C-alpha cells in the first residue's frame, strides 16, 4: 500500500512569490492534516480536513496560507505571497477514523520550503 | 493551551547503553500520548502510543514508555540501544483543547556511537 506522498520534496522561491505544495494521502483516508516545522522549533499543526471539509484550521498562521482538498482526495497548500519566515518543512499526514476513536496519523516525507 | 516539553535536544550514547528520553506535557484534561521517530532520510513513524489502561506501553523495536499522570510525563525508554536507533524522537499529545492535530515537542536528536 502506498504511503502519504508529497510534492515537491524541495522548493526554493524568492520572497513575494507563490508556492503550492501537494499532498496525496493514503487511499481511503478521510482525515488529512498539514503540519509545519520551522528550523529549530517544534512541528506545529496547521489544519485538518475531513474529506473535503476543513474541520479545524486553528493553526494556520495567516491569510497568506490557503489549503484546499477538492473532491476529498489530494490536498494543496498555497502560500501567497511567501515571506522569509515561511521557510521550513511542511508535513502532511492522513488517518482513517473508526467509530470516533483516534487512528494513527501516517506522515509523508515533507516538503522543504526555502524562501530567499 | 497544551504544550509538550522534551528535556534533551541532543543525546549521544554508546551501543548497549540504556536510554531514557524525557517528555512532559501541559494539559489538564484527558490526553492521548505518542512517541514518533524519524530515522535519517525517512518519514516520521509511530513508535508507540497511550490512550488508556496499563500506563506502561510497549512499542516497536524494543521501546517502551511510561505514563505517569501525577507528573504529566511520558518518558521513552530502551534498555539497550543499537546504532540503528540513531534518529530524531518526538513526543506528542492529542488533547481535547480544541485543535484536532497533534501537539509536538521540539524533538531529541539521538546519536548512537558504535
């Protein structure tokens, strides 16, 4: 079974440009999460989709970040315009809840974003 | 707000040494507790988790963790480490504080010297 995949693995852009990150969850996983790790800091939750609906976006840093999950399959995270402090590793995770109980979140390899 | 504190950012041990990585959390309600590991060049993967029941939890690769509610702690242990345990280890909680995602500690880089 394929795991969570993310594209691209690395992205280097200049301040003010736009970048779109993509996450493909494990097939059949309704839950999709985005996290970010800024260098030297902890991995921080950004938002959570259940199918195509945003369940919780309390961790989104500001309105320069837009996440979508049309059709409830893959998700994109767009940063527009990018700022220097957006540099970091963006992780995606997915899980399939059963009966309301928490299920393990499976993580992708991450996208390393560098804003110059 | 909930938070997780990992006591050591870098730990260097020799093979066969015993390991204990500290983790304390801050949250007053019921929490689910996790340890994740990221081996060099690999994805984050779950080592073990605690939801309820026996506070001593066994995980993969010989790891275990003990939940001590009175100390808000969930320390990770392994009696005898191997070179292949070199990795970054993350403690995380899932609480009822409103956010659906995991709250992570800053991670501990563990280096095992052969």
